[in-house]
DNA sequence: GGTGGAAATGAAAATCATTTTCATTTGTGC
DNA sequence: GCACAAATGAAAATGATTTTCATTTCCACC
């Protein structure tokens, strides 16, 4: 068993609390941190076990890791340039909670993303 | 461009309208149908394009294909048993439209899923 | 300080779903 | 029959993730 490398967590934080393993790895590389991809995966895995981060899936199946407990937000992503805007999602929270109740689900989380073309593209 | 092989759709139906590409393929093999994995993928892809099935993700990232009605809807997925409920998402539509406008995005789509534990799990 | 074992690390190989390539087959209109 | 487009599938490529395994780092204890 391995514990999480603290630099992985701090990088995930710096990435806005929302990134894939590959992205965390590339980010650390770019910042000159010496770390292996394996360690990034292992650290994220262990953070998930410890319930410090959540894992969800992108549309293409890539796993994305998200800090839990953080103010929860969503993303508006440009299909053209990849630019991302964090947006507030109070409406979604309420919707998710309502739908869950209505169908007898508990312990629910959710994902929501909006994608389109930004003003520049 | 390729059109969907009708046997793929009928197999997906027989599988309960809910299966991964690999499962559809294995099922067809077991039933003695001669078909290539590539064709299964292509057919499912094309059914998705035609909005005859939609695609979601298992926890392990594998894509699962599911027959669906025509109305745009979202899913409430049980993390325990994989059970899925189609839910209505009018609130999301409005939210997405609003957020897009606010940030100058156009031509937007969105994804939203709720996951949790169903009453049985 | 040295020593032994457990935990952490990372490079490289393995895995697995999915996509791409490309040569072959099938179908259709002429 | 003939040409040509679409469909097919085997095999290779891709890309994320996991596994393997040899090496390094860390401690606790002497």
C-alpha cells in the first residue's frame, strides 16, 4: 500500500481542483517536478480511497479527479480552443437533489458540463 | 460513412437494451453470428449519431450503449447495481442556455448525470 | 554510524477498450 | 458482366490505466 505524494494533491489543487491523471502529470512536468506517471496514478488512487478526492469520467472515458468538499462548481468548455470557464451551478444542485429524492436515491453526486464555441472561436 | 448493421441493434435489444460494445460482440459470437468487433463499434457509433441509442460510462470507463426514447433526457445511475432511470432535465436546459449567454458562448450542448445509491442498494 | 526491512518510487511492459488502416468483399445501378 | 461505392473485418495503432519489478528512501532499533 502506498500513501499519496503530497505534491500530487497540491498540484490538483492548483489545477482548480479538477483534472485528469495525465493532466496532473503533465502539469507537474511542466513545473519541473520530478515525478513518475505511476506515482501520480497511485497517489490519486489513494486520495480517492481516503475520500479526499472524487473520481468521475469525461465523455471520452478518461477519469477526472476532483477535490471533494471544495465549493462545487461546473465548467463551460470551448470546443474550439479548449478554454474553460468555471461557472456556478446552484440550479443543478437543487435539481440533482430533487431528482434523487423523487426516485429514492441517496448519497448522490453529479456531473454537468456545458460545451460550445466561445466568443473568439 | 457506414450505416448500422441491423443485427447489432437487435442484439442490443435482446441484451435488455443496455450493454457495452464488447458485450454485444461477445453475445453475437456466442449466438453464432459472424461479425467483426470493428463493425459492432461502427454500428453502435452510428446508432448514437442517429440518436437511436445513447452512451454512458461505467465506473471503469467502459462505454455502455443504451436504447432510448427520442426526448432529450438525463440519467440517474445507481453506483451499486448500475440501474438507470431516465429523468427530465428542463431545469438544466435553461441553466445551460443562461450560462452560455452570460459568457458569450454559442452552439452549446451539455451533459449532466446524477449518480448515487438506489433504494435497493 | 550501521543494518534490516517496509514503504515509495518510476521505467518499462502488460492490459484493455477503442480507433484507425487498409485490403477484401458485397451490393447496386448501368 | 462491370465499375464503383459502401460495408466489412483482421491486424496494427492509440491512449489511458495497471502491473511488474528492481531500485531507492525512510525509519526504528541496535
